[in-house]
C-alpha cells in the first residue's frame, strides 16, 4: 500500500509546515504528486493505494479517474481544500479542510507506520475519541426529561434546529428553521452557510436568533460559531440582531476554534443546551448593536488568513481593484473570485472591516504622450484569475495600448520552460514593457530559495542581458523593503503591488495602488526610448571591439575611453524621467557621448589638434554646399566639427555629407549646454537627441575598422 498526496502547489504544503525533508521521513508509505506528468496509471490499479487529492488540482481527466476509482473501495480517496470548512466521512470517501489535513497528517502517518489505518486520526487528530464523546453527550442531553411547558416568547425570535437529534422548540409562537433537512444540501461550506443566512435572515426582522453550537457530520467543528460569524459579516436585515449559541461545550473547549472570538463581540452569547436556557435568554433586555459599532466589533473576530497567502492576496487584490475600477471589468475568472469573496467567511470579514469605495476610479486612462504605443507583455501563472482582464481593460480598452498576455499555460511548464518561453516571446514580439509576476513556479515559494533564483528573477536577468532598456515591472504582494531592494539591484524598473489584506488597514490603499500603477506605466512608456538607446550602445561596443586587435596601447586607450563614456551616458539615461521639466540627466548623457567624438579627434590628430597624426594634413573646414574642405584661417583653431568631419573623410573613408547636419546640430547643442551666449539659448536635450547622437557615433565608429 502507498499513500499518494496530489497537490499542485508546493508552496501550500510549505506554508502548512510540510517541506521535502518532512515528507522524506515517510517516503516508504507516502509519495507526493504536483504535476500531471507525475501521475501514473498504475497508481489507480493497486486497490490498496489511498489517494488524497486537493480539489483545485487542474487536470480534470486525472480527477475524474480518481473519483471513478473511489466507488470501488472504502476510503480510497480523501478530498481536501481551502474552500472546505467541515469534516465529512462517508462509506468510501472523506472530505476535510486543507489546514486540518496537513495539521493531522503526521499523526495519521505515524499511526499507519504502526499498522493502525484509522482514518479518524486524519479527521480529528491524536484524539479522535473527542468526537465520540460529543455524540454521547448530545444523545444524553436529548434524552433527558424536560417537562418545561411551552411559553410565548417576549421578543421576536428565530430558532435554528439541526436535522436530527435536536432540542425541541421551547416557545409557542417562534418560527424554526431546520438546518440541512435536505440530504443533498448537507454540506457545511461557507457558500452554503452564506446561502442560509441570505435565505432565512433577509426577510422578517428578529430580535434574537438562536443557533446550535454543534451541527453537521462533525460536532467538533462547532459550526455554530462559524454561522454566527456569517450572520455578522453578511449584509441582511438581521445583521445586528442578538445571537444566542446554545451548546453543551464550555468556553475552554472552544478556545482553539478560528471563530472563537465571535463570542467576544457585543450581543453574541453562549448559553446551555436546554429549553430553559433558551427561555431565559428571551427574557433578557439588552441594548441592540448599532450600525456604527459593527466594524469595531468585527475587528475583535481577528480571523486568521488561510495559509495559502499567495492565493488570498491575489484574489483580494483583484476584488479591490475591480470594485474600485467599476463594472466594466468582467470575465469568468473575476466572476468566480467575486462569488468567492461574497461567500467566503474570511473575505466577508475583510469586507466588513475594510470596506472599499465602489467605482471611485471608473475612468482611468494611461497617457502615452507623444510616444509611440509600446508593446506590453504580461507574464503570470495566475493571469486567468482576473488580472489579464483588468490589465486589458486599463491598458488596451481604456488607453488604446498594445497589450497582450503570455498565452502559454505556465502552470504546466517547468521552471526552465517558463524562462525559455518568456524570453522567446519577448524577443520575437519586440516587447518594450514587461509586467512580470514575482512568483511563477511552485519552487519559488520555498523559504530556502534565494531571491536571485526565483523564476521571475532569472527572466529579469536574461531580459537585461538581452536589452537593459526593456522596462520590467515586478508584480507582487511583497512590500518587504529587502525584497524590493534586491529586485532593484537585479534591474527591476518598478513595482506594481498586489493588495494583501494587511494593506487594507489604510482605507486609501487600493486607490493609491491603482494611481501608482497609472504613474509607473506612464513612466515606463516615457522610458521606452532606453531600448533604442541600449541597441545603439551595444552596436557601438561591438564595433569598438575590433579597434584593437593587437597590443597597440593607443588603440586600447581609445577603446576603453569610448566604452567608459557609453556606460556613463547610459546610466544617465536610465536615471532620466523623460519629462519636459527634467533634462539634467539627458544633458549629462549628451556631454558624455560628445566626449567620444572628442576622444576620436584626439586619437587621429596631433598634439596641437591642427593636423592629422598619420600624414600631417592640416585640418580643413567642410564646405557643405560644395561638399569639400577649405583651409582654415591661421588665427582660427579647428573646431570639433571641423576635426571629426575631416577625420571621417580623410582617415576613415567616410562621406561627410552623410553626417554633417547631425554633427552641426550636435556641436551646437553641446556648446549651448556648456557655455550658452544667452540664457535663452541654454539647451535642454531630449531622449531623441541623445539617440541621434548615439546613432551618429555609431556611423563614425563603424568606419574605424578599415584603418585600424
């Protein structure tokens, strides 16, 4: 017999405390499967094998085969999921929450090693007898003689009962609702509890609502606490009604329950499991919970986030963005998330504590100014959950930008395949801006992995090796300063932050995040010129490499000086914001590039700069009209323009007419930066003027080869 645990997310297992080393202790009885190709058909053939399957495993074909096999053998399958809140055991299947599964897994496996294959250890932990004790106590309480007469209620009440083994209604005139009377609806999920609250508590107004502490297939789940939390976190006419939870378990036995703190909130009470206790509760006269008290009271609930923080942050951020942006953002993935957000207790709790202003940013337009529309590529393994539609709405529909999402199903790819596929797409489609999700592969969630080895960082490094000018925006829920600093060191050009629940403490966080997204996209668009600049720099460097193919120190010096100035110039360009009122770095870059022309001049001319070093020819001044050189007056020193044009023809065999216009403008711009004759003549250079200068340098440099 072998136990197979099928869960597509390694990070989920790590967050629940199960690393590779932990599973290795049980390798004789346990095998883990994360990808469909790891699943072999013989797993199903051995009737002794037990399969535990996470409900979200993406391969529907594999899941169907497992479900079909389940009909053949008792307890052949266990299904666990973050969406489950209850523990259920049928003839040949168990269902349980993911946190319960991983919490009790070690106890269960240790018992299996000892030869005890009792599935109750997985359901209830080291003390499964607790559930049997609760069943006996319930039976005892229901069999106790209770001769209390029915009485009319003082207040308007509603009594919830269980479908079996329930306490009798102690009132003459109080309506009752039987929980899960329909066997087909006998589940205890958040979605079902949400439906009950909506169906039963959004019609008539009640002063008091009485609910059982224990109901469902597992009494020790204490579902009454969860139902009470749902009532408080669901917008109905009875959201503020008094809640009495009747049970036969004391406070100390409930302390570890996730919803225990609902008992600390105003007008929620734990009373005894008896008709007398319910009748006495009806006699209480207490001030009702006020609307403006709700948020403060629900904050006491302090629901912990499920362990799968990556998914939680993703879905919460999508919900907040869509709510803020408006109803124009719609697709299947977003609809699924919205349903989950509205029904899941943790998300309902967040909505109650951190309400969001709806449709406050209904019109968001990314301005591209005078720039050509850039090509934007989004890379994310969970793009289909809604982010692709959000970005498409904001960038494509709302701003008419060239946007697309990497279409390959990343979840099915290995780490190496994700990197290769991404880089290939970027190169083939000549992408200008990349929105890159921080974690793209299961391995990225390991706490041991250095940030430099995260899949997205490997992609980032390869993008920057290919072209440092491509803008890469990291998309992540991380706001840890050391992570952001590390990402910047690796070349990230900006960050788009997903809103984790803890961020929502700031009521303006969503609005500020979307506003930052607009700013960072507009900046990235302005900075797309860097891609052209880097291509020009790279071309120049490639040509410069051939200057010194021997040990000529002068040539080596020229090569080094050109490369230094290119690096300085590009770093200046990277720091530029490409705004009309911010030109300083453009000017610094321009001066550095201009020095390359001066270095070339110095290399080819004598010490005085009056003649060519090689043959002694005197520098002439280029006559643009006649396309020839004229002698320079004795009292005038040759200008930089004179020298480079003369060198270009006489030493490099180029045609001055091809570069004379650019050289003239370049020299004029430089002079008006360094020493303008009048204030109004001071030059503020632009990105395009720097690129023109780079291209002109390339035209000159590529002629160096024939001579040297």
